[in-house]
C-alpha cells in the first residue's frame, strides 16, 4: 500500500500476528517487524473486482466497488452536482466529496 496497485488478495501481518487483507488496513496500523502501514501517496479507489489502485490510474467509466462508475475528471471551471443536489465549481470541491449519481470527487 505504498501508492502502487494493491491486489485484492495481498495480505499483511499485523503486530499481533493476525494476517489480514492489505486493503483493509488503515495507515499507521502497527505491523509485524515493528513497522506501520504506510499512507497511500494519493487517493486510492477499489475497482469492482476488489483491486485497490490510485485514482489517477483509473479511466473514467471504469466500474468501481459498490456499483458506481469512476467519474471523468472535472475541469476547474466546470460545475459538478454534489450528492445533496448542490452545484459547485469542480475546483472548489475537495477530493472524496460525494457526488450526485453515487460517485466521489477524485
């Protein structure tokens, strides 16, 4: 989980010896050997097949987990509609904000 693609089947061993899916481990969680789970270098998304990868490498229209589709990147002056129906300039919407149609701002 260093910002590269993480396979849905990749596992890590926690400090207590538990082996879990890497995609389920929060950054900062203590790992076996004294390390900690690193934070991804960029926003990560989960594809429909369970693969976790950087949002910047996912093409618009790709099916994501939860039945949503990767939105196309919005241009700075383009308006987007938030989940609550509010319209805002794309450049003012923080990454991760829920959008109308079930997507999130990349």
